């Protein structure tokens, strides 16, 4: 089973658009999404249909069929549930700079200059 090519990904455009809107996901290459530095989701094409590999626990991929609208809708719901459970909300917060240009103290009490 090979990774989905650009032509195949165009058939999944509504799904890709929804995934791109999620603040916890970064699309590193077309159709390949990461959570922070970990691979999270990518697509495959096969004569049997279209499939998504999702690393729900950020450790092991599970494969789901996404050939039909119903299957695609279920994938998006699964991703939403998974990311909610992982408490993935978007980019890591960077400390704000004070008026002197020094960052506020980090978790270990260190100060960046």
C-alpha cells in the first residue's frame, strides 16, 4: 500500500481542509500531519480504497478506511477526540517579553536575555 499521491489527495480536499484548521496539527508535507514533532496522520491509496494511518496515542499507527464521506466524517471525529484527549491545543506558549526586553522567568526560574 503506497502513500497517497497528489491526485488522490485532491479527492480528500474537504478532509485535508478540516485537518489544516486544527490548531494542534502541522502539515509537514501534503497530507502528512504532525503533532509537535511526532508524526500523527497520513494517507494511503490502494485498489481496496483510501486509508488513513493515525497515531492516536502518538506511539502506534492504526489504519482506518476513508473512501466514503461517512468514513471521512468518522476520521475527523476520531482525530478531534484523540487530540482533545492528548490536550493538544496549538503551538507551545512562548513567554512574553517585558518592557526591558527580558523574557519572564520560565518554569525553572531561568531568564532568557
